């Protein structure tokens, strides 16, 4: 099984801060890594696929990078609407896995 | 515009089978234009997301091994829906259950709103 380690589990930040969340896997997943944003009471929203491809309509302050086993999601300038929980997810094998989540708080 | 909608009982008794259906509109679940997976994901109250399993356009299913064979995911192309059966449930299976569409190259790009299922007598 592919294990995923996402860090930190939570972070406190202010509007305008640059924030980076990391996701590490226990074996190479090439670039089959997606990032999601979830707000309370809502379904997750896909932000980034194949490690770095921004989905349509997602603000350019979000970016993703990495390949193999190490990945990151960066928010270049945190906005009030970005306070949420973020998850990584691998789809390299037929058994998909989510990271544990990172809660971004004020 | 694709839409997914989960339906099923909101309360299931311990040791029984949890059964949910995801009805899809705006897309065909057996389309071969794209190699889509149709998946189930759950989220216990206050916790993170857990992938339960997928069924692909051809009807092949893939499951989270941590659920120890309790999961069946199937599709009904005549009704354009896919279903989840989770056997022998316990309180630990209480969660919001989401259905979603995905591709291996893009993750889950469309989600249902989710439905809360509680396991209790």
C-alpha cells in the first residue's frame, strides 16, 4: 500500500502570508498527486492535479510542485477564503489514498 | 454539467449492511471517451477523508484493503448510477459518505454533496 504523510497537520497564518504544505509518499507515485480544499460542511474541491496542474477557476496564488515521493502545495498570499483544510491524494495505483489533511487557521 | 447525488438511509443498525446509491446526471458512467473511475469516499465526524473504493467504466471495482472485504461497489448502467454496500457496520462506520468522479491522471474532479450515515441501534 502507498502511505501518505502530510504535514503539518495544522498551521496558523495571517492574511497575506505564504503557506506551504507538504505531502510525502513511501514509494514513488510519479506525478499522480492531487490537492483538494475542503471547507466546513462542504465536499472537497479539486485544486491541483498531476502535482502541478491548476484546475480551471482556481486562483493563481495556488501552486503545486514535486514528483516521485515529495510534493508541496503553496499559497503565495493567503486570502480570507483560503482558510480551510487541505488534502493530498495519490492515484498512481488502483488503490487511492488521501493524506491526513492540513487545517489552515487564522 | 455533471452532477452526482448520494441517496440511502441515514441510520443503519450495527452488524447490518450500509447501502448507498450515487445517481449521475450530465455524464454516462460507462462512457469510454474518458477512462473515468466512479468512487466512494467517507469522512467520519471531525476527521479526514478516507477512500473507500472505485468502479471503472467497465464495471471493475477496487477497494481500500483496510475495509477487509466488507465493501462491494457496483454499477447499473441502465439507471446511470453506482452503489456502495458496506457489510457488518459498526459505530466506526458513522461518517459523511461522498460519491465522486475521478481519473487516475486528475483525482476526483466532481463530487456529490455527501450524505451522513449514522450507525446506531
